[in-house]
């Protein structure tokens, strides 16, 4: 770690090309124990032959309770900044009689 002029330690973080591409997720599952919080990021895709969409965990993040609290504050701060710039984010959780906000419709089926 380097010491900048204001005497605060600086953290150098490496971001690989693969990680920088990101992983798309349209659903998250949160759970916790007394020692950690777990966030599973899921991608739910429609399955034309299945009665319900199929989801697959694409990434799992495990956090200490202290880091989970910091993440909560950071997300709240970023949402406030986003809404100040672009306007309120429309909350569609659980819309259309859909309990829990699981996306059940992805629009009309694709045609070839």
C-alpha cells in the first residue's frame, strides 16, 4: 500500500479482463448465519418446455456481517446518487401477482 499526501493508505486493486466483463444476474438470494452473509446471484432464463423458468447461480459472495453492513450503506448511497441524476427507480418487485418478485415472463417467445 502506498501513502498518498493526505496520509490515508491507498489500496491498489487489480481487475482482470475476465472479471471486468461482469456476470449478468436478474435475481439474488440472500441468507445469513451468525458469522456471515451469503448473496447468490442468479440468472433466470425462460424454458419453453418447462412449467417454470430455470435459474442458475452464476456467482456467490460471502461477506462478514461488518462488510455486509458497509455494502448496504454503499448501495443505498449509490442508489440515492443515481436517482438524483436519473430520477426514481421504479420498483416492480412482486408485480402482476408474482410472489417474491421472481421474473416469470420474459416477453414473447423468439421466432426463427
